[in-house]
């Protein structure tokens, strides 16, 4: 995390909590308490009115406001809708990130736009993801980021079970169903796999290279040519 982002989160947390400790901030931001002490000192020197009480914690003095984000109503509606979709239809990690994003928006938008936060004109139903798909989604998207191979135990459309080693490339959402596109070592070709049909997913230590003809962009080009 960039230091500027961490400083912003400290101020936001102080906005959200009446009093919070250096220990709580350090755990939330995954840094040492010494780092928090330095950050609080730097924020105070820059003009942020933070009061600290020994044995109690830090609090933000009344009157300090973060500058409002200049969203138009439809821009805010788009952000809220996207965050609610992520919260409802992804894994716990992304859902938590969406919640934090909504909290940030709530803290900094102008008062005139705050009624939009409770708007129910566009509803995102919280459909449960089938089977273990939420847990599989987290493992797969991490493997995509790090370019690690995955091993999956998979139920095919005909009901038969299969084991594959896959180079995960991209995830597609089709409405209640997530699909992984990857390079299948068994078939030596692109294949796609529904996450709700994955019984088990392991991230392997082996990494893969994005060879020519085997990238997500190559897959998309192939699909476009087939249409």
C-alpha cells in the first residue's frame, strides 16, 4: 500500500471511529505501531487536527472534513451499483473491499448526494453462489495475478469427473455463473471451466509463462475470429 493511501485510510478511520488506538490502526492497515506513530505525527504536522490521549487512543477533533469528491448523480449511481454487484457476486475478499469502498464514498461525498447511498431504484439481489464457487473464485483470481498454475477437480457437463492442470488467464461473469478461461495442459488448448463445477482447486507452486498464442488476448482474438 502506498503511504499516501495509508494516510488517507488513517484519517478515514478516525472519521469513522470516535476513538481508536495505534494498535487497532496497525492491525487494520497491516503495519507496525511505530509506523502508525510516525504517520499520526506527520498528519498532525500537516494540519490534520488529531488529539491523542495516553491509554485511550487517537481522535479527530470536530470540524475537520476531507474535501468532497465531485461526483455527478449518475456517476455516483454507477459506483454504488458496481460496488453492490461486487459485494453480492464475488468472493469474501472482494466483497470486503467493496464495503470499504462504499464507506470511503460515504465519508467524502457532499451532503446533497448522500440520499443516493440508500437509493433502492436499482436493486442487486444477493443470490448465493453455487457450491464452493466463492472460495474457488478467490483462489483462481489470486493465481491469475501471480501466474501460478492451478490443479482442478472438475465435473464436466456430462457428469463425469476430470482432473486438469490449467494456466488461469481470465474470469468471466455470466449472471450467477463465473467461468475461468485458461490454457489446459491436458488438451494443449484453451478451455473454459465453470467455477460452480469445480470440486477442488489447488494453486500450484509452478508458475507459467504467457507464451505467444496462449495469452488471454490470443483467446479473445480467436473467439472474435470464430464469430
